[in-house]
C-alpha cells in the first residue's frame, strides 16, 4: 500500500512539474514570433540607449535596469510597490502574451522575464536568435498603452540569503552556482570573498553557449541545455545564483525548461559577500 501511495505521489508530482513547465517562460525563434497573430507585448530589455540606436518594429523599451535597485553594488528587484507603476506604464496585462528580446545573449531578457514572473506574470516568451542584432533596424519608438495591472508577488521564484544558507543544510534543496568554474573554486572573485555558497554545485554560464559555424556565440539547442540537468533530483527545490543575477536568471529559466522546481537568489554572490556568512571552496 505504501509503495502504491509513493508511486501515486510521484505521478502527481510529475504532473505538477509538467504543468509548471508548460506555464513557465518559453523560448521562441524570431520566425515563430513573426508568424504570431495573437495579441502580445514586445519588450526590448536592453538599455534605452541601445533601443534608440535600433530595435525591432513595434518593440517597447523596457530596460532591465529599471527593474532593480543598486544597494552598495548589490542588485535587488524593486519592491512590488515600486514596480506597480512601472508595469502599468509599460502596458502589462495578465491575459496578454509578453515577448522579450535583448542582444541575443538572453541575459537581460532572462532577468526581465524573472522579474515579470516574480510579479505574477506567466505567459512570457524569449526570442532566441543569434542574428537578431541584424534585425534591429527600427528607429521609431513605440509608446506603450498604460494598463491597470496590479501585480501579485510570486514567492515560489524568489530566494534570499537566509533561505539559500538553509538550503545548503537541507537535503531537500539544491543550490546552483552559475559563475565561472575558477570563481566557484575560489581562484578568482569579483568580491572580497573567494569560493561559493556551502552545498552549491557549479553549472557555469559558459556551458549554456557554443560557437556556431560562423564563430558566433549562440545558445545551445534546448535539448542540450536540458541535458545539463539530467542528473538533478526532480524532487528537490533548487536555488540559482551568480554574481548579480543575470547568469543565474538564465540558469533559473533553463532549469524551468528541464522541469525542475527552481528559485533565484536575488542579490546573489554580491549580497552573500557583504554578509557574515560561510564560504566553501
């Protein structure tokens, strides 16, 4: 009987994970996006300066830098109170699909997508196209139509320093460091602390990319990216971090695609380094 109950729990958990995967942020090609006929909002996550130098037709400038506060060098997502007006000004609506792009690295796009998911949005898509920069030809800015969207906090995607510390002591959790290997082992650091969060494993951001035939750095095919997490325990809750939260929100997104339960440590290693917290090497 216990075995049947255990099997049933695993089956239900599998359904929940599949459900979460289907509802999470998704990758689309530029060609797929062009064929869309459904209503959507197209956001350019790059800086306002880059947007004005050229962008996709119909894109609204939504710099990822407008979604966080810089506190002593640590980047934290702005509070729900602060973000409400920004989201409304950008025309966000819960029932309208959101499409995001950046310089094709998906670092800014993933960070913006995570913030939007943090504040209650789910129907989000990232354009994956290495040649996208060649298509950013429009100089005509697109004005957003303000909305009345009221964000709700999604605590399932947000971790802080205390939660991350406890996760390292709990077998039901896993911590993933998306910084370079040399930084993970303590040979290098962008802060005065060298090493990693105790209990963390290293999946460097560089493993997300490859060089194509033209020598361009491109995101690996999704099946190869998902394969990076084949050995991860589907029953665990994972927390990603990097230095300031861009590589690790891309890691967060890719782990979602792999069907894993995952949160992002907002503040990441810069925050950890400014606290009286242990470091492993």
